[in-house]
């Protein structure tokens, strides 16, 4: 697909999935037509002289990025949303529990939401722990996707546990206290209310994917599977988190140094994002150690449209029938 964008008169730069948004914005004077795969989902915006970002006034497509209301999008002729996605009008059919969990690690109560498919509230089931739980529950609508897939007998049932951080970067980035909070406080509280059959999956996106990987790696006695969507595996503790486009891939180094773990991995990443190659290298390191690894790529960037399109694949991996 050939893309030819016309800059508004006030625009100074193009920001997009192809430029990692902030890393390398393209000056309007240097803008050239470019090619995208025919099945691509592509987001972009215009920046003005003040540095403010705006959607493309010539693009009538709906704004689908819940983070950035300035992100316009284009799709290639072969792009199709995942067949298992549901609209906003579809409500979860099962039971929702809302818990408050005290924590000595952070000093403030944490709210936790647990979803169980209809009629299975007392059942002993696998349990999936979602970082950025508010986003997965709301924007992702993963409960409704699970309901649909259960009805079609595509997956088995599970308890879905949604966790929302207070200080996301502080808690998710290389924080042993957060991992201890998960194992010492969250798991016992949750599993006192719903019955886990011993099978647990750690699931997250971006920095939440990195956190989920660290959690399972540190506690392979508790977790057996990891689903990471655009996991931030480029990152290292010594990097600049305000400009997260360079790092030493410290989790990959930990994998290589520690040796094998009895964990299975589902790594899902866009090809139009800066974390693509670091996910490739982590998958290679895990495969070399004999791990089961699914590496799934889509022609999309670092956004919730991409991750929603990967929910069904992650659920199939986490909940095989």
C-alpha cells in the first residue's frame, strides 16, 4: 500500500508508528510517499510549531487510540480486525467481584477485579493475572472475548484477574517489591475468593508485558505461562524512561544468565514498533533454552488496536481445551 500524506499548512512534523512517534518525527519539508504492507493498521498525527499534536483533518476515520485522541489511522486493503472482537454494546455475561487488597509493600489499598464466566463462580479453574487490568477490562473487553470463545468451544474457562497500578513505571519496571506484592498479597487474597486449579498465566502489554515476564521468571512455581503483548524487552534499569527508545535488554540477559525455566511463552508484537527486534531476540534466547515459544507478529504499531487483535490468540495459548 502506497501512502501519500498531505500536511496541513500549520504542521511542522509527521509523527507515526514508523518513527516511534517521539523518537524521530519527520519534518514536513522532508515528507515523502512511503509503503506499508497491505494488511497494516497504521497510526499517525501532525505536530505544530508549538509541539502540540493533532489528528489529520483530511482523515475521516474514527480515532481509535484510547491514549492519544490525536492519533489518526489508516488501514491497508487486506487489514481485517480479529474475528473474535466485540463491540462496546456487548456486556460481560459472567460474575464480577471487586476486592480491596491491603499492601505493606506500597502502603495503599489496591483494587482488584475478578471475572468468572457465567455459572462457574464456584469452579476450580485456571487463573490469568492481567497487568494494566483497567485497560484490558475496558478497552480490551477481554471478558467478552472469552465469553464468545467459550460459547464456540474455542478455549477453556478461567478466572480473569485485573490489576491496576498506582505508579505504573515505578511498579512495573524492575521492581522486586511489586513482584513480592503480587505473590505475597494479591495471589492469596484472590485465591481465597475464587478457586485456582494451580494453572496461572501472567499477562501484560508493553511495560506490563515486561513485568509479567519478570513475575513468572521469578516464580515459576506459581506461574506456568506468560502472554506478553509488545513487551518492553528493550528496557534496562539504567535507561531513560522518559525517552524509552534505547536499552540493554536486561531481561534477555537474565534469561541467558539464569538458564532454563519451565515456562511457556506467547510473545505478540507489532512489526511497526520499536520493540519488534527485542522481542525477536528474546524469543530466540528462550528457544535456545528449549522453551515453548509462540512469536506472533502483526503489521501494526504499539497500540490497543494491535493488542485487541491479539486477545484471542493469547487466550487460546493460555486456555487450551
